C-alpha cells in the first residue's frame, strides 16, 4: 500500500493566496510577468500542434488572457482554479476530475502556475492525463528550481544560525521529466526558461510575489521576521546587487505530454 504524500503545503493558505492574487490582478499596475510569459508560451506551443483542439481546460488563468485567445480560435474553453472567481469553476487538482467536467475529455489542458504548490504532484499529473481525450495534450508551467536565489540568500541571512522554512522547495527539469513518465504521459518533455527582473528593495520583490500568487503557502512556515531580522534581510538582499538594483531570477519549468490513443 502506497503511503500518503508528505504535507508540505497548506491547502487553505494556497486557496487564500490564489484569492489574493485574483483580487490584486484587477489593478492595472499589478505584477503579472510570470503569467504573461506562460500564456505566451502555451500559444506558441499550440501553433506546432497537429492534433486539432476543440475542447480545452485552462487552470490558473487569472486574467482570462489564454481563455480569451483560445475562445477566439473557436475552441470551447472551461476555466478553473483552486480559488475560483466569476467565470471559473472550482477544481481540486489533487483529486480525480469530476465526470461532469471531463465529459469526453479535453484536447488540451493548460495549467498555469498552480501545480508547484500541490502536495501530491505525481497524483495531480495522473488526474490531468486521465482528463485528456485520446491524443490530447497537457502543458503545465510553474516556478521551478533555480528561482529566487537572491531572496533565498536574504532569508538565510535574516535567520542567521537558525534558518527557517520561508521559500518553497521546487521541481527541476530532470525531476519534471521523471514525473511525466511516472504519470504515464506519451512524448514527455520537460524544459525551462528564466525571467530576470531588477528590484530596488526586498519589499517590492515580496509584493510582486504576492500579487502573482507566489507567496509562502508552506504548511509549517517559519515565524514572522522580527524588526532586526527583517533589517538583516533587506540589507543582505541589496548587497547582492549593484547601483541599488538586484536582478532576481524566476525559473519557469514547463512539462508537456500527451495521452496516448
């Protein structure tokens, strides 16, 4: 009998973070570079697909950008999220998709920046594959290993000799490929790309993370930083840059594969 996966992330904190993201994305100045990049990438990949897409499920498309583009191409689109807004249905990615949702299966399932914080990623990938129609394809993107090196260093400096869990563990490209194979996908592909963003303060970086649903949702996070620790974190962050600007790296891992005939 297989054991249950460890509880790394708190589902209630995850839903709350997604809800805060949805609210913040209504602001014209909200950070959205991660989601924008993922949407553009999905569209580029679709241009090379030979299998026609008639039905699509889009998860995590907070701005509706991808859904709108797919709909304009004549595709029947269903939107879903862990914390749904108007026009979206609620979806538990770690449970089998309900039959009322899957029907005959989807030709495309695009998951944007959500599966990096599920406790059972192998199970979630299996549920996605089973929800696909024969020859249907999944494109799954999230923040991966290699992301936020400057933030990680700043948090270690803040905690000094007693480091606490403050930044999420992440999946790398190699592990992603293994997970796709384990989930039974045909033609599994795992790749990554990076986005570099310059910041003049740690606080601005943290704000961008929260606006994009990338804040801390660990089940057992470290205690809040005190004034002295926060001052150390801010100083350590700026020490990693030049001319008052720190270039932070966001690594995006994308997993793709199809369900066999």
